């Protein structure tokens, strides 16, 4: 039986409802991602902190990393620049309008404007913690001979729960 974390599933559903770019979603960092599956989204737990909140409740703080993988190979032009691949990655992660506001389909925009992820179970994105986006390039990490551009968004999910 394969286990898929229900919290990661909720964030997958939230992101896919608002962004139609992804061909594949993975839970946990896959060893190889085929070029045909790009752009892909990888949702991974980084850490979980559980502490007493009251005599009857626990507070859960889960750090989640959303990795966006785009293909450089599909974006190479005759001049061998990767400019267009970077633009697509930036748009998916933190696309902004001319007024610098996050677009409603960028992952940062989705996270910042949908604090309540699962009201019934008290799951929310902690907007009081820092959400961080980092960018980089890899070669052969995702598919043999493939180059990809990747961005990671690290954020915190939060909920309280009766013991």
C-alpha cells in the first residue's frame, strides 16, 4: 500500500484548482522525472513540529516544500539562451502584474490568498511565517541528459487538533 499524506494532498488540490500548468504531481522528491512530465510539481514535507497548545490540544506546524520543475530543453532557442525557461518558472512560482501583485495562479499568490486550506480540519497556511522561494538549474537529476530549471517554495502549514 502506498501512503500519500493527506495534508500534501490538500495542498495539491489547492494548487491544481488554481494553476493548470502541471503535467504531473509527485509526493516526495522522485529520483527521476521524465521530460514529458514537465512542468511538474513535487510536494515534500521538510519537518513537523508538534507541541502542547492547551491541556486537550496539540499544535502542529509542518514545513512543506513545493518544487516546480520546468524543462530547459523545451525552451532552448537557436541562440542557446534559457531566458524563456526562467520566465516560465518565475511565472509559475511568483508571477506578478505590473503593480507587483502576485497573480492568482502563481503558487505564492495561491498560498497567500487561500489561507484556509481545510476549514473542517483547521488546516491553514501560516501567513505569519516566512514563505521562501529559491531557484536553480540541474542537469541529469530529473532525466538522463536533461536540463531542468527548478524553484522551491518553502512554507508552513498549521493546525490544532484534540488529542
